[in-house]
C-alpha cells in the first residue's frame, strides 16, 4: 500500500499493519525532517504532491518490489503539507521470509520513491528565505550508482554506438540455473537494456555449487523472483521482466518482442520447444548443452540450421540432466559465459559469430572444435506448418484433464520406505523402468512421480523417444499430489 498523509504518522499502527506471521524479517525506514541541508539551516519543510500520479507511481514501485524481492507485505506512507524539524516525512515497512531481501527491498523502495514519485519539498531557512527542492536530488547518493561500461566500450568493436545498441536490446533468457546464472550476470553487466526471464523451478540446496546468484537462505524460493532481485540490485539501470512459469506457458507472440533468446535449461523437450517457437517467431536463439565435462553451443536463426538439423537421425530423448549425470560448477559457468558472449556478438553484429556451426568444448582436456552444420531443408522444424512439440511436464492441478491415468512412482526403494505414496499407484524404480519399458502400455496414459520432478522428466522424455507418447512427468514431485 502506498498513501499520502496530511497528519502525523502513527508508527506502531503502521508497523502492526506490515507484520506477517509467515515472515522472518520486518525492516522499516523512517525519513525525518532535519535542521540543515546543503549548507542552509532549516526551520521547517512543506511537501506538495501531484496526488493522482504520485499514488499510481508509488503503488507501482511497491508492486515491483513485491515481485522482485518476494515481499509478503510492503507499505509506504509519505507526508504532505507543513512539517516541523524531527517529524517523520516518509515511512517504509517491508516483511519477507529472509532479512537480506527485506533490507534490499526497503532501500529499493525509498530510492525509487525519491526518484520517480512527483513530490516536491519547500525548505524554510533560519534567515527567512525558502526554496523548492525536487526530491529526485535526494536520491543522488552512493546507494544508487550507475554502471561504468568504459572497459568494454573502449573496444573498437563496441564503442559508444555499440553500448547504445546494447542498451536498446531485449534478451529473453530461458532458465536460471547453472547456464542461466552466468548468462544473466554478464548480459546485465554488459548493459543489455531489457532482460526477460522464464524459470519455473525453486531453489534447491544441490543447485548452489554452480548457481551463484543465490544463497543458502534462499532455498525453497522461486528462482525467477530471486534472479530478478539480484539483477535489480546489480544493475538498477536495466529493466527486467521475470516470470515464474514454464516456457510452454509463454505466448508465442511475446517472443517476437525480443532481439534474441538464450536457452539455458537442461531439458531436451524444452530445447526442442524453444527451437520451433523461435523459428516461428523469427527470433535467433543461443543454445548450450552440457554433459559432465563436455558442452556444445549452437546459434539458431530463422535462416540457419537448427537444433533438429543437428539430430537428423532422430532427436535424442534420453540425454541426462545435471541431476542425473553430475556436473562440476565451472563447466556450466564456462558454457554459460560463451552463451552470453555469443548473444552480445549477435546483438552487435561482430565478426566470428557462430553461423551454421556447432561449437564443441571438452573441459577435461580443453579441446575445442567448430563443426560445420548446414541447414537441412528437409528438417521438419523449418516447415511452415511445423507444430510445437508437446511438453511431458504436467502440473498437479491439471492431472484431471488427462482422464484415466496410471500413476508410476519411480523413486528408489529407500525413498518410498521413508515417504510412501498414499494413493493407488505402482512402484518401479527408474533404472528398472528404463531397462524394461514394456511393462507399460503404449496406449495407456501414464504419470511418472519422483521426489522433485527431475528424474521423471528425464524418464518421460526417454520413454516418449521409445514410442510411449502418453507418458507425463509430475512437476514438483510427489508432494504436489497432496494439493491436487
């Protein structure tokens, strides 16, 4: 809630309104009228506001803070009228599960209020003079620095023109994991003007060794919200639009507003969906995949070869994810950095871009290859009527639309013993199921269940590649069934 007040503020009432029992932190800020400013002795202040615009913009700032920092409560009250020395001119209170987000959100709100909300103050001085001061001047302090791009703009390949071009660019990043973290960091650091993000996962402890945008205190929180908060703090000059959603939930028409897409997931089904959707939208994509110490990078444009051209003999459905195959943190760090660099090269039109080529990197022995990858005109992805591939993921709330469905728990015997499913199902550990998939019927609809939805996605894609087209993966794992 953002409001203007003509009467003195009652702090205890405001604090009580901001408290939330679900939160572990409440941070407040009080801005007082002081007795001096810029060399003048001040006796009192007057605040005036363009009320309609101030209320709308103030509320917009609070909504931005809620989305960026995961706030449960956000309140800001600004005084108008005549104020004496020591009066509270503005009060901000935010409540959130973790203190870091609360501190950062409180500072974000007051800085944005000072810059964006049309409120002016008139200072009355001891000598009888007075003067109007726009509050924007108050925000010009060390807490809101601007990024310095001089080390990159000095490059002849970039220059002032290139820096302006980056500032005008829009990039969509799909996934904020091991690949997405370096991509987001380096694009924001380069001054890309607008960064969109699509990420549906929540942070797990096993992510932290390679996903440096996050901290242990963030476990269980939305990666999309965490990444947006990090971006806003790292470079407040850029704009962001981060969605806690799956890529298949993004409208195709939205893709055309971006200059380039950077695909950073470890799910082949998502990569294939992005590949076809981007071709239809006419937007280039930078792909990367990793397997243990190896990785590959490919750029797909509407005129070039695509991801499906690479797999002319059939797209592999059983490529294991990091959670299955294992990964050292620096490996996605290197490949994500290459993706970010390639995206910048594409935006600026620099020489040496990947075009109809596949870059293969082996970090075990530091070998690198660029392999020619000509466009396959017979590739189904390039047909005008090419359908978008269907994802194997399904949310618990959507299970009913599958109709009659067989539940298969693919967790280990040890996991099942600790947390058994309390509904009708069959139990086949993943290794056993993939070794003998014929235990399933290709005509039946099957929903695979594991602890978090990662192994089931891998298994479902593998089974679909074997002809079991009605196999689905439960997003979020077995605990999601309780709310279905």
